[in-house]
C-alpha cells in the first residue's frame, strides 16, 4: 500500500482530536485530566474513521458533521474501555496505566459516566436517528458482554457464542458509526445499509485479529500484555478452535476451566494453542469476513473514500503478526 | 395536608412506571431483569415529578412528553445509583440488596452503562435543549462527586464544599428535570429559569434532610442503614456543623479522620453529633432553602401543579423524623 488507508481523512481525524479534547474540559481539573488522559492515549480511531469515510462516501460535504459524530462515538467507546478495564482488572491499555490504576476505581467509574454523557452531547444536534443507532449498539454491547461473562472459563463455549459476543462488543458499534456517517452524509437507505454491513463485518474481522494478537502479538506493537484473555478466562476464537484439537484440545480445556489460572498455566495454554491449527483457522476466518465486508461496497459509487474503506479491510487483517 | 403533594400527577407517574419498564427490555434476559430490578425497587420518583409538574405549570398539554422526559431522568438517575453503590460498596438500597451485591460488580457496571444509554434514547425526539440540560447536570454530578471524594475523612471540609458537593450530586439534576419540563411545556425563558431555580433549591433542601436521616433516621422508613456516610467518611452537613462544636467537635473530627472507622467509632460519632445543635442547624438551613425555593414560583401562574410544587417544598423538609 503506497499511503496508509486513512490518508484522505487525516485532516478530519485531526479535527476529531481537537474536538474531543475541547469537549472533555470541565470545571473540575482532575476530571478534565482523567478524561483527556484516556483520549490522549491514542488508539487507531477506527470508529471515527468509519463514520467519516461512510459520510463522504455518500457525498456528504460538511466536515463538521462527521467530525462531531465520529468524536462522539470515540468518546463513548473510550468511556466503555474505562469500565471494561475496571471489570477485567486491566492494568495496561495502549502501553499506559489504565485509568483506574493511575487514579482510583471510584473516580474512573465517574469519569466513564461523564464521558458517556459528553459523547451523547455531541450527538444532540444531529437528530434522533443517529442517537437511535448508538443506543441500539450500546444495548447490543451490554448483551454481548453478558454473554462473554457467562462463558468465562467455560469450555463449552462455541463459535456461535463467540460471534454473538464480538457482534455486540465490537461489530455493532462499528456498524452504528458507519450508518451514522452514511445517514448524515445523505446516503440512501440502501447505501446506509450497505455501509453499515461493511463496517459490521470489518468489526468482526478486526476483533478476531485482536483476539489472535492476545496469543501471538508483539506487546511492543500492541501495547498490551500477551495472554490476558486466557488469564481472565475470556472465550476467544483462538481458544475455541484450539479446544477442538484432537491432540491438544483436552489439556487446553482443563486450563481454560481453571477459575484462577496461574501465569504458568497461561504460558502453557499459549503454547498449546500455537501447536494447533487454530491461529491459521482464525486468520482464514478473519480474511473471509473481511472479503465479505468489501462486497457490501459493490453499489457504493467509486471515490477515494470507498477506496479507503476497501484498503481498511486489508489493513484490518494485516495486523496479524 | 389533605392529599399527598403528587396526587394531581399520579396518572402521569403511573405512565412513567410503565414506560420505564418497557424501555428496559432487552434480548438478554438477565440484563432486562437487572435493569428492571433497579427500577422496580421504587424510590420517590421526585425527578419525574419535578419534570411533569414544571411541564404542566407552564401550560403543557400532551402527557407523553413529560412522561418520556421524566422517565429518562429517572433511568439516568437510577444508572448513577448503581455506580454510586459500587463506589460506596453499598449493600442495601431502598431496603433491598444493591445490584452489584445481588449480581456481580461487572454486570452491574455494564447494566448501569446500558441504562444511561436507554435514558438518553428517551430524549432523542425531544430536541437538543433537553439533552443539553441533562448533560450539564451530568458533568456537574461528576464534579460534585470528585469534590466529595477529595474531602472524604477530611475534617477541614467546610459548608461551602458541602454545598458544592450537593449542588452537583442532587440539585443540578433536579434543576435539569424542571427546566426540561418547563421548556417542553412551552414555558418562557423566565418561567424555565424560575422553575429550574425552584427545583435546584428543593434539591439542596432534600439532600440536607437526606444527610440528616443518615444520623437520625428510622431505617424501617428510609430503607437505609444509619451512619453509612460516617462509615465511608463522606462529608455531610450534620458532621460539618457538629465538628464546629466547641465541646464535642474535636473528638468528632478525630473519628471522621480515621481512614477505617470501626462500627463502634461510628456509633460514638452519631452520639456526639446528637449532643450538639448540628441537627437543629441543619433543619433550619433546609427550611430556609425550601422557603426560598417557593419564592421562585412567585410569577408562575396559579394552578394545581404550582400548588403541588409548593406542597412538595413542605414535604421535602417534613421527612425530618
């Protein structure tokens, strides 16, 4: 790829950074500091990107709209990460201390709540449809996390359960970003649907790769420790596939079911997974889904933004190693 | 008082109950159960009442609007209580187990987040002004809670700090309810302001009495254990005033500064507070504020709804014993 997939929206993304920092300013200095700490720790900004690309792909012209909506989604997403990190007792996020470790759990819960509100604030002038999209995604996110909790340390978890979990956790929000962009960009119902499906599938592929990186990633690049999903007993596709292996599956199941796995067990589990064909199967699955994401763009008129979405589908699965 | 202050809006409040339960229905059964558990545990529904009364006091005619907006505020408030209870490690709320004790902390955090979203969902068709009111209140709530945390176990806390804490924690949300009701009911800017100030002051008086009940309330009636604020080192007006007492103040300060006060210390502290004139001073303060709340209604046209707001000001301080 000559230029990165996002080069055509770099100025919009820079605007998002400015707007997010501006939005998260409060009378209380510490609250401001905490919210800005979370935003400033970066991330790939995929959610605003999907919103902005879908907006322009439908012919939207005014930069302010997708920048507001995209920033809203990123702020709400960041708020959910704060609460996720508390729930998972995560210590490191994007290479930095998680918010509740740097401050306190109490203040982190409150800061998360305030960020939720501020995210919705950015949507208040955009109309009820967009609020509807984000709410639908939020409810799905809650349901997805409930299913995830129910299958922690449960070796009976299936690929279907996993798809339901990652739909709610990641893909529905990706879809909502794209639909919000497409809707505000003046897209037809068909275009809104197509761009929504495109991002939904990108979200699935993205999450599968993300879960693979927990097994085989380079912590220097991902900013995350390896094996944390296993340590927490989170059901992910690499584990699910590997547990099906006729030779190594049973031993892995036993480790996965340990309520308090030791670091030694986790190391062993990672080794076992790598001995199976699980990561290859996961990668193949992610590539299939990413290809199907592209197909949804068939009837979207050609533009640099459509090309960018196509490149994004390749980028998502290129994070493999 | 012949009939209770809310009798003129009882049918609206019943509609709120129905709408809240309907709104909190999800594909995930457990999520539905959790959210409905919180709503079904009742409460005084003051926030929807302020919204509905202010709406009708401004001449609003359509029941659906204040019922939606009032329900939205109650749902968002309930969501914040879930997170509060986690932060305070509260075990009992309204005479029942708190959500994170009945289920798990993780699921309670998620359920709270989902409820926030659903609250905003009910506001999506009401227009950006109302979203603006609730967001402003949410940010103030966050700030208020930060100040509260900063003065936990700190005997240097002043009445000014306390007023800032309860403004954010309670009064600003009361104000937002009333302003949202008045705005959607077609009130003039002066009416919106007056009804907002009325509810803001009701909120202050309400919170002072609530904090008194933590010292002198009857757990059978309040549904709450006594002395929990002291146990958690929360700065409240009864403690602040009592710490100023020339005879008993010093001993109370020492107990308040204990980072992990024993139940014995808390019992002692409650005794000390009751030996001072603190509760009388608190009650006088609450009555003054409640009276000033009434004065803001001077230019609002007479109606059963205005009378109800006036009666509510009396009710708020009648909870004393």
